[in-house]
C-alpha cells in the first residue's frame, strides 16, 4: 500500500480559467470542470478553496460507483 502511495504522482492543474459546471441549480454545491484531460471537482461555496483532481479512469470509476449506489449510506450489502 505504501508503495502505491509513493508511486502516485500529485496532479497539479491551473484551474483559474476553468469553466465550472454546477450540479443542479445550486451554485454553492459541487462543481466540476474539465481541464487539460483531467476532471476537477470543488465546493462551489468555496471557489477559492482546493479542487480535487481526477484522471479520466478515476472519474469513470467514481461515476459508475455513484450510479451503482456504492456511496449510498442506506444501501444494503449484497449477499
């Protein structure tokens, strides 16, 4: 596990000119932007705060997991 963490490079992007998209109609909610082949996510209520940066593969895994209910706290485990 430590080797994986050491191998993972930190992705830093300049998101100052990004076109941020809000989730739904709430500009203070989650926002995403597509920048240089990566996906950035931030808290719209804190636009000057940090952004999480995802590779396309990481973003796809996140979206598919969300669609599947992986992050639903009320989801019953299979089995």
